[in-house]
C-alpha cells in the first residue's frame, strides 16, 4: 500500500471523527443530556488524539503504552454505550463485572507481557466482550416491539456501527504481531475503512435521535386559535 493512499485513509478517519463531533456539538441542546452520545463524542476525540500522537512516536515502548491506554479507554466507552442502551439490570451488572476483570487482565498483560507494536491479547478480549454486549443488545431490541421498529431507534445504528468496526478489524489486530510488517501494511487500510463505516452509522443514529427529538417537540406545540 502506497504512502499516499495510507495518508488519505488517515485523514479520512480524522475527518470522519470531526464530522461526528460537529454533529453532536451543533445539536447540543438535543444531545447534551444523552450519555450514549457523550461517550461517542469522547471516543472520537480520543481516537483523533491517539492517531496524532502515534504518528509522532517512533519508540516501540511508547507506542505500546499509548495503545494499551487507548484499548482500555475504547473498551470503557463502548461498554458505557451498551450499558445505557441495554435495559436488563442483570446484564448491566455483568458488564460492570466483565469490565473490572478486563482492566485487571490488561494491567497484568501490560506489567508482565512483552511490549510489542500491538497488544493482540487485550484487543482480542476487548473485541469479544464488546461484541457479546452488542449481540445481547440486538437480541433484547428484537424482542422489544413495544415502541417502534428496531431501525427507528438511534442506538441500533450505533450498535451496528460498532459491530461492523470490531468484527471487520478483529483478525487484522489479532494477527498484527504474527505477520511481517510488509503484509500488515497491505491490509491495514481495511481497519481505516471499517472505522469510517462505523462513523457513518454513528451519523445515521445521531440523525435519527435529532429528527425524533424535533418531531416530539413539534407535537407538544399547540397551535394558537383565535
């Protein structure tokens, strides 16, 4: 993969984050109290910051520390999204327990594991846990027909975006430490592509929330009659 194409995807990811951030900020009156959207906002800011920092880091040790920190925060933000989207209190408690265990695992792996360019173990566990949360969310939503169709719910689109991103990037991250860098460079652009697709689904989901909020506001306005 040429350097030019790689740079193009890098800037495309940055632009995808920026668009989501601007959408949330522009409709701040609607999104301000929504904890799911706050998690998305923080995640986009985190990803952009890490991408900028990682592009200026040459040390393997420093890059590994940055990656471990990003993996931890990414997991916590994704877990927060599903925590507030899932209705079952029992499953919410499981998310808290699994999150606690995951943080223990990532700490032990950081202290006693080998520092490489990518922490495949932590990323793999993170992906599996978040995908479990996502599948449970979808199962719960598909069995809840009390309000509207599943595709009318904004968090459905957010969940699908996360599922596509993690599922599509899973094997690339898992084998990142086991293949030559030349091979990895040929396929790394796919992680950027899946990330951009995820943000497109985020935009659709946020758009649904904004549209529904506006319709709800208009329905409460009583027309003036003389």
